C-alpha cells in the first residue's frame, strides 16, 4: 500500500524513529512519534520540528511576474518589498478558493515563490498555467527540488541560531525571510509557521534537509507529526484547506477578508467577494466552545436549541492547551454572532455550546 504514495526525503528517518505513518495528501506522512499530546505540548512549551517537505513550491518569474501574481492572488504583492511573505488565496471567479498559500517576494526583481498545500500541487500548477494568457511569465513547479522543516515553539530562535548557526534569524521579523548558505548549500529561512507559536520554516535541497533534520535530532529537538500540527493550528484559529476553505467556502465566509485586498485594481474573484461583502453571505465560519468534554468532529451537525440543523462542524477537538471541547463550524449567518447558543449533535446526544472567537488560543508570534 505504501508504494502507492509519495515519500518525502525524510521518510526513512520517520521509520527509524518509529513514527506512526499514514497517507496524507498523496504522501506517506508521520502522524505521531510518541503521542499527539506530548508533541503538542513540546511545541507550546519548548520546541518541536515537523517534516513539511510535502508542501509545494511554484516559482513565477519574468517581466510580468509581479502583475501576474497580483492577478491570481488576493493579497497585494506590488510594493510589498523583497524578503516579505504574504498570506492569501487564489480564487475562482465565483469567489471559491482554489487554494490558500504563501507568496515569498524575491530579492531578485520579478521573482515570486508560491508555497501551496500538498494536496493541491498539481491542481494549482495547472490552474496557474491556465491563467497566464498573454502575461510574460515562466511558471516552474519546483516542488520535487525542495525539502522543508518547520521548527516551532518558544525555544525555536535559540535552536536555529545555536544549533544551525543561523544568526540572522534573531533579526528576522514575522512573515519575512532571508536566503543564506548552510555548510555551502543555499537555503531559505522564514519566520513563519502553522502552530500559533514563534518559529521558522527552512527550505533546502532534499539532501540538505536530511542533514538539517539529523542535526536537530542530535540536539534533542522533538520530532512532531501531522496529528499535533492539526491540533496546534486549530487552537490558533488557522484554517485548513478542504475544511475551513474550499471551492464552496470563500474567504468572506471563512472570516479571512482581511487577506483580500479589494482596493487592488483587479484579481480573479474580486467582483464576487465585493458582492458577498455588500450583500452578505448565507453561511459563516465560527468557533464554538462546548460546555461538556464530549469531542466534536468534522461533519457533526450543529443545531439550534429547538433541534433545527443550521450548520456543520469542520474541525473539532478537546483542546490540549485549554482543556476545553471546541470546534470550528460553518453555520447559517444568523447564528454567527458571538455569544449565540448552539448545540452540537455527537452521535445520538446533543451538547450545548456557545459561539466564540475562532482564535481559541492566544498566539505567541514574535512581531
């Protein structure tokens, strides 16, 4: 079965560490090494590292690269400046989401690196190419050339400086990056992550990625699987494509309109988002905190107190950091106001909950 799935450059290391492996986005990936709880707390309290080499990297270059990237991306790259990283989405004309992604603004003019979700690499690449039209751009899917490690947690800066010798990390602010050499090999280091904690993401060749991973292991950094990556991002209010964003769930519905620059001259999907903001949307993504410790899961119905279904859970856990049962849910807009009482049906029982802010956990980014 495993032969049917792709493997990252760190696959052998995961097996050697005894990781529980499972298919994810077409790859065999580590879900956990010890326990999801222990790995989650390592990131919240100290430092952990993730193999995120399954993520996709698509390079856009050429004399029209800036204009083209702005055409397909909701945030604004024009004027952002070299070394800046922007979060946003690529949209269909109706406002549905092709993917959410990061855009790295190059130190060389007219070069942009798009970091996309692993499950969407092929789809995104084909979609981007179809939008190129008369733009003078080169679109290069470089996903197979890169490995990526995320080092996350309050001790991450200490680790990347003392263990890896990346002193420039200290002066690197949130959502910026630098390029450097590590033992003669070019790498990219960004102050970004997907956990709600301070941290860095390191891009390198597949060979160098293995070397860096081994150095971090020797230094005692806790390897973490996708299990706690999901619990961490969820507590911090961060969306997952396919759950909180999709072709059917627009940025306006997901509460991510701040990453869509409607004052830009144009981008694909802009008119649809303007209409949604002006006239409203039928559904909105909310956070719900349950009064009980029962665990809400994706697809569980969300109901009014009189039993009418008004939504569905998209992600849910009993929070490791907060010791509360919480979830994201897509609900009818009339029930999205903070403080609204809603029930979650878990199998044959219903559990009372309250609509709260989607960022359940106070994030600790170094800005």
